[in-house]
């Protein structure tokens, strides 16, 4: 039986130039929809990247991030 597909309840926007590549948001994400980019930003860090689907809008990544303005979480409107 195929796994049920959950509707996204939110989405994340990551300002890659503000991200310092610490990985705290990646570890905090319970949905595991963030990963480290294979490329470098202009400061030489591998920024976090959102997979584009699967976010539940909980905001744990936002609260784990030490860099103000790097992550914005949006909740889906029902």
C-alpha cells in the first residue's frame, strides 16, 4: 500500500547569502526537508536549501537559526 501523501502546510524561504552553513536548521527540521547545498554562497559557505515540498510550517528551523533574516517560514492558508 503506498504511503499517504501529506499536503504541505507551509513553506520556507532561505536567504542563501545570509546563511552561514552551520546546519542547525537542517538538524532541527523534523520533516527533513532541508539539506546543505553542494555549491558555495558568496561568503564561501554551503547554504541550507529547502527541498520545495513537505514543510509542515512548524518554524523549528527558524528558531534554530542563529542568523537573523536567513530563514522565513510561511504557514499555508487553509
